[in-house]
C-alpha cells in the first residue's frame, strides 16, 4: 500500500488543528498571572476527572430502561480503593484493580 503526499499532509494538518485547543491555554497561562480563586478551582479538576472515569465505568446504560449499577464493578472498585488507600502506589493500585476485575468477572460472570 502506498501512502500519498496528500494523505500525509491531511494527517499533519489534522494533528495541528487538534493540538491548538490543547496548547493555547498552557501558552496563555504562562504569560498571565491567574487569580488565586482560579488556581484553587483548578486543584479540583484532577479529582473530578478521576471520579467521572470511575462512575462511568460502574454505571452503564441499558437502552431505554435507564441506568444499571454493575455489582462486579462496584466490588472491584471498593477493593481497588482499599488497596490505593493502603499502598498509595499508583502502579500497584492499577494492577490490583485489573486483577480484581478479572477475578470477579471470572467468578460472577
């Protein structure tokens, strides 16, 4: 399969266009002093993203019937939080979460 120059140009242009909204805020924030309230608010962003990822993996939508809580996912999440609280090590927590999910799905389907 040959790759044309047109495809490479379009791919590069898409990369540049996708990078602009990610890079511009960082470039602007380095030139201006942010108010203390904004800095305090930004401290909560990683926590909010983490909670959103966890909740979206526990709660699933079943068509028009609404949302459904997965018992296996809830059990794996609780066990993973306990490991995270005890070890405070991201690598161990991620590996334990994957193992918990694997074992619980193996046992409970």
